[in-house]
């Protein structure tokens, strides 16, 4: 493993980024480098564009090692799976990132890792790498790093101090469902790590509100915490997943969740389990967005008899259809909080409607469209000047998704997972 060149290590580690769905899709190399051999070991980098807060970062997303002592049944890096393994030393990771920065390929970093041996040693290496990048190389930009299960409290504090954002991946919402698929993982231990990081984030945010200047080299996790759920790897329903996530949001410090539709990986105990429809993952992201950006509560969300989100209907439309007493909404007078619940009207459009209608009379769907509304969705749920502009409700004209987008497809088995780089 140690005999590999840096280029060989990166080429191997980046094979696990083959289906990374986080952020904007990776683009080609910058034009000045597309036809040159002066790229060296940086050629296989995983570069993604991520929006965070009010900014945007081009992230180098990198796996520090694909070696792991854990034997999770769903994971392509599990201990008993036959595959070549390698690792990047802290100095190598710092050098790779410095090279990518110099070439203007990225302006931020995301680091995740397998867990070979003791988690404490893995955390020490992550901390050393970030100390090199922050304190030696003086990089003051965005860094997102994964906290591994089994980290010590002091390590969590230090890594959170050095990072802009940290991940603590739960994988499942309940310990009873996690243990059968990840025997070495303990949900209570992971939740304790998340709580430790959360306390650091909340404290740093409070200090900044009180006037403490932001330290670019030690941001203290002010961009918040993320977690991941492997959807469909356990029997947990969408309602159970969202119940857990709602509790995390209520505690503060959380930024968002990642949902990774389960995918059977070759040479794992779950190779024969049917993959989870990606549409289920998408529905969970939609609901998470409604909760974080639109002010929805879980009581507004519609579930089927199994506690899952209906695949055939957009969650916002399903909520509107389930609450006919709230509609139609009069666009000339309704407050922002009512407008933003109309299908086809997002937060930005709702704000524009409220801002513009004091000076401009909204007369038609065309006027709404100019303000950003998707009128094909909104028309059945609004009135303009007391007049219904469409009598058909949206569900009568929408094209339904198949309830099972996997229906009729042969069973697929994969070598990589979209959740590896989260």
C-alpha cells in the first residue's frame, strides 16, 4: 500500500467518487489545462461546486483512505471486501490541496475517510492535515470534514475549531435498525459525537453574535453540521428518518441532511438486496428543503400508510392537496407565509410578489410568471382579485411518476456508492 505513488493513490481513491451526486456535476479541467500533460497527480481529482450560506465554493472532495476496520454490510469500503487499499498521509493531502489551489481548480475542501484501525488515530491524522492547511499554509477558506465514529471529545472540539462545517453521519435513525447493517457502530456514541460538535457550533455562533470577530483560520464550524442517512438499507420509514432529523434541527447547529438511496454493492452481505429508488431520496431532499427554507413542519407533510412519502406526488403539492382549507390563496393580499405554500411559488418569488404588489397590480398569470412563479403548478391554488384563474386542480393535469421507478428493471449490483463522499 505504501509503495504507491501519489498519482496511483489518487487514481485508486477517486474510483470511489464515480457516482458522487453531491453538489454540481464535475466539469472538465479548466481550458488552459485540457490539452497539457502538466497536471501530474492532480488529474483524477473530484471537483464539485457547492453553495453554502450566501456564498459558493468549488470544492476539492477527497477521500483520505479507503481502508476501513468497520464491516458495514452496505459499504464498498467494508473490511472484508476484496479491493486494493491505500491512504494519504496528512502532508500528502495538504500538498494535493495546495496544488489544486495554485492551479485555481478549487477554493474549498471536503475531506472524508475510512477508519483503518483506531478511530483516535484517524482523527489525529485529520487534525494534522487541517492544521497544516490552516496554520502552516494559511488557508482561510471553506473546509468541510467528516468526524469519525469513536472520536474523543477533545478531538471533536479541535476538528470543529479548524473546520467551516463538519459531518457526523448517523446512517440510520434508530440504533435497533443500524446494528444489523453496521455491527461495529453504536448510534448512541455517534449521537454523542454529534452533540459535542453541535455544542461547539452553537457556542461559536453565539460568540460571533456577541461581537467576536470571525477567525478565518479557526472558524469553529459556523457553517453548521451535516449528517447522512442511507435510505432503504434499513426498514425505517421516511417518517422515522424525518422524526430524527426534526429533533436534530430543533436542537440547533444542524445545517442539512444528506440522503443516500441504498445501492447494493458487489461482494457485500447486502449484494442481493433491491436498490432503493432514487426518487425516494429526492422526495426526502424536497421535504428537508421545505422544512429548512419554507417554514414547513412535519405536520404539513403527507405520508402514505407505510409512513413513506408518496413517490407519485411532489411533497409540496401533496401538502396543498391535503389542506384544501388553506386554498385558494389571494395573491394580491396574502402574506408571505401563505404564498410560499402555494405549489410553484418559492421563497424568492413570494418575496417578490409581496414587494411588487404595493406598486404594481397583479392582473394575470402572466404577471405572476414574470415574478418567477411556475404558473402551471400555481394556477389551481390561487385567486387574482378574487377570481379563480383555473378551475382544474393541479392533480388533474400533472403527469404522475411511477410509484416504483425500478419496476421492470433487472436487479443491479454496483461497485461504488453515491454516499461515500458525504
